[in-house]
C-alpha cells in the first residue's frame, strides 16, 4: 500500500507498535483495559524545523526508526484505513532502534 501523506516541517508520522494481549501471568486483557503503547515506528518525516532566519534544520529521526514518545503526544489520524499519530519531533522522547541498529 502506498502512503499518500507527508508530514510538514518538524512533524513525524508514527505507527504504534502492538502490545501483547496477555499479562505476564497469561491472563487475557481486553482492548478496553489496555493502555495505548508509547512506542512506535516512524513512517514518514517532514523536511525539518524552520528557524527564525528561515534556515531548515533536518530532523534527528528518520523513517524506520523505533521511538518512545509521551503518553499524550500527537494527534490520532486515520490514513489509508490505518490509525497513525502525527506529532512534532519534540514529542519524541528517544530512539530505541535506528533502521535495524540498536542505539
């Protein structure tokens, strides 16, 4: 499926990772009781942050990076039938893996 969306400036498009539906003890947890994961994969990134003098500063994250983000970060959107998040790069707390490498 081709992505038809590109974030602007310092925004990133994130796909949440799926969590296990069982607890450590093997109990099934219903969707309504599960917390949304705070970990995701960056699907697309904007061109970069624009400073006051008009210079564009590239983002530190790139498509394919696995990240951690704040609990209430981003705006939920549905693109091509998939639920994704749009957030500013400043909402990203850290990078877990960079395109296949652990950091």
